[in-house]
């Protein structure tokens, strides 16, 4: 009589993980892993900061070797002065005295149309002040000069007050009058306040003479 092998008994402890949770307890779902925190909501009018660029890969340290006999010592190495800036570009727009202010306003319009921000431009007048200056000064000097500190619009000022004017990337000077001595002193100060471009509107021969005279003041 053949022997029938007994079926192996599978104990509960040998079974794999249960497919369902215990009775009465719902299966728990995995919680999502939190990602990077988003940047705080910027204030109105401020741009949203973009992602920071990845830091550059570290360079391998150079292998120190014997220094040449004529190598300069650190004390003799010239300094890297990053605060030194080149002189601003000078542009002369020929115009008569009576038309110097109009030429300055045309130059201003061209700068704004080319993309220059209004707060980057300073306009000086050597003769009669710009009508905007006269209007704003009627409210008091404090509010007038406060607009320069705000720096969000074109600022017009008399050349006689150039020492009080703040530096801006572009300075326009309308030589629409004034005596030669005062104008010769104002032009170098205007150039010192121009970060990139100085535009002078006036009689070409007179402006050239005054610029040369102002350099020796």
C-alpha cells in the first residue's frame, strides 16, 4: 500500500506580512515627505527672489613649489583697488544759450526711451532753474531735497547747488546762462557726480573753454 506524504502544515508565524490591517483599524497611509520650504511671500512691489546659483566647485589646492628668486613679496604686490572707477563719458550737445534747456530735455527723453531709470538721472542748470525746480521749491527746501534722497525720479537742481546734489549714473548740464566763473566751477563738480555719462548742452566753444578753465580750478 503506497504511502501518501503528509501535507506540510503551515504555521501562522511562517506566513508573510498580512495584506490587510487588523479588524477595526484602517490601514495607515504613508505620510508625504515634506519638500523644501518655499520662500516667504514678498512684499508688494518687490520681485520674487530666484533660485541661488550652485556654488562653484572647489579648485584643487596648488602644490607649493620653490618660489623664484625674483618673485615679488606680498608687501611689493600692487593692491587691487576695486573702488577706483574710470572717468565718465563726456558728450557735448551744441545748443545756444536760449535753447540749452530744450536740448537737455530732449537728451533726457532719449535716455528714458532707451531704458534709463528716471532715478538714475540728474539735470543741472547754470542759468534760470528748471520750471520743475521752481515749482517744487515753492513747497519748501526740505520737501524739495527729500525727493532727491528718495531717488525714484529725475531730479532737477541749479548748478550753484551741485555740491549738495547726490551722485547719479547720468548727469545732464544745461548751460543756459550764468557767469563763466561759476559755470567753470560747476562743470568739474558735475563730472565728479556722473557715474557713467556726463552730457553738457550749450555753446560748443564756450563749453570747451569752460571745461578747460574748470580743470585748472
